[in-house]
């Protein structure tokens, strides 16, 4: 009887121990004393564009700092620093000082040019982590005759791993020196450009209009895939409004023969797209009414030609380039290339 009681008591203790183990909460993350950091922001290469002032791509900067504690929602939503910079000039780097209430593992949200984004809400020093991550915009806004493209340190990598992305950093507890943190902000929109030539042996080819329609209506600033929402699928943006006579090229086409049209546009990220530029071939279950379509109108030797180009999925900071060789003898031959917005030479595949 005593043996059975002893066994029963042991079983009770084991069960209680198991319950206690299962009920143990994750340890509270510890943070140190106040700290000072200097965030060094780079806005990428600078060059003049038609639609926005890219000679000074970063004009305003907001910086938010939150405790990095994903296992503890209360700590994770605690704001420990904020700074706002405006009136910036040039492409950077920009050195931004920020005083933190604590040191330790910190998440930094860096937002540039949010005041130039069309949005139904605004950000300020009291914005919460949820509000910042949910910030949405739907285009560009001219403020006092200026315009700039929204930028951010878009989160990449493992969100819960310190140092695996451009978002989470370990800040040392030091009152003697400011810790330097390199942050690269990238554009939250994509750029769309046309590179066209007249491949006819004789005669003229003129681009008279270009319109982009369908695609995303709204996109999230901090989502790596753009978090698009979709609305009206009608014509939305005619971005080529003047006639452009295309340069004539005979013989074998070279990469440098393609001339960029100086009218271009900026589009929201879009997870829907097509593998084929000539017809809709769904990319990862994309819907045909959600992929961007670019409608081009040409006048070749006095006769009008119309072409539609299906774009692939569009990510933030993409540079979508449509290359076309226009001829009176064959249909317009178009190809779409996607590059990083930062300018560098690329090889254009030959047209068949």
C-alpha cells in the first residue's frame, strides 16, 4: 500500500512538473541603459529623372526605435526613440543622431519622404509599431512644387534574428561614443521606362502615347512584396503625352542603339504578373486583371499601331525597362527587363 502511495505521489509530482514546464513563459528580454546612435543613410545613386527630383532623392527622414522582443508583445511595442529630419539635400550619406531610452536589441524603422506619398493616414512621433507597418500609400504627391519617392529600409531576412536584415541591431550600452549603424533605404515604388528604336529600312516611327492600367491600387510601405490591394481596372495613367520620333537604326541592332523616352512613370509594387510580355501567362497564380499592362500607340509611316505589354511582378525599387524595335514590316517586337533602380550597364538579349 505504501509502495502504491509512493508511486502515486511520484506520478503526481511528474504531472505537476510537466504542467509547470509547459506553462513556463519565455524569459523577459533585458535592456541596458540609455544609448546614442548615429544612423548613416544612403539613398542610392543620384541622377536626374523627368518625374521627380532624383538629384536629391532623400528630403525628409523619420526614425523610430522599438525594443526587439517578439516573444513579449508589451516590450515589443515599446517605443524607445524617435527623430525627424527635414530640408535634406543631395543623395547622402546622411548622418542622423538618435538618442535611445535603452540599449540592447533594437528595431529601427527608417522612412524617407513619407510626406510626398499619397496616403489616407499620416505618421508622427506617436505612431505605434502597428501603425508604421500598416502605413499605406497610393502614389506620389507634389508638396510646394516638389516631389520625392517614398523610401524605407524594407525588411528582409529573418525578422526575429538580430543582424540578419537592415532592420534589427544590437546597441551597446555606452555613454562615451555614438554607435554607428549603416542603413540603406530603398525606394518603395518602382520605375517604368521605355527604350525604343525605329528598325525600319525607311520611313518614320513615332511613339504617340503610353498608358499603364490594371495593377495595384495601393501598396504597403514596409512590405517586401508590396502588400497590394486592387480596385478599378480601368485606364489609370497615361504617362507619355507627347509624340516622340524614334531614332532610326539599320543593320544589326546594338545595345546602345536603344533610346530611353524621357517621359516615364513610377508604379506601386505588385505581386501579380505575367511570364510573357506578349500575352498573359500567369506568374504564381496571378489574375489577368491584376497584372500591369502597358498600352503603346505608334505611328509608323503614317499608319497607327497598337501594342500591349504585360509586365512581370513588380517589387519595390525595381526598374522595369521595356525595349522595343518598331518596324513597318513586322509587329512591334517588345521585351521587358527588370533591373535594380541603381543604374548600371546590362546586356540586352538580341531580338529574333
